[in-house]
């Protein structure tokens, strides 16, 4: 058993883990929009990594996978938008 498999199994044993992660996933789009408005690319990368971590914990949950797909699109869109805003302003090196 690999480390990631053991972590996934251990987390799956936590009661209501899917519900907790769904609540967190529902908060991420708002956080991504705020980070984009601040042009905070590291925060957007952290949010994208968080979405991926949640997806890896629940590979068989249709509810989580649907939220991951939707939230992942929002985060990637906000990353592209912030990148365009930074490149247009000449601030990308800061």
C-alpha cells in the first residue's frame, strides 16, 4: 500500500469527510475571486493545490468530483485572469 493510498483510506474513515470537503470546496470560488482581485497568484496556486488534494481523497465520490470540476474551472479561470491583468500592467516581475 502506498502512502497516498493509506492517507486516502485513513481519511475516508473520518465520519462526514465528504460533507466537510464539500463545504470547503464551496468556499473556494469566493476566495479565488478575492485573490484574483488582489492579483495574488501564490494564493491562487495554493487554492488549486487544495482542490487537487481534496479530489485525490475522494476519487469515487460523484458529489465531490462534480464540485472539484466546477471549482477547478473557477480557480483556473481566475489564475488566467490575474495573469493577464499582471502582464497587461507590467507588474509580473514583482
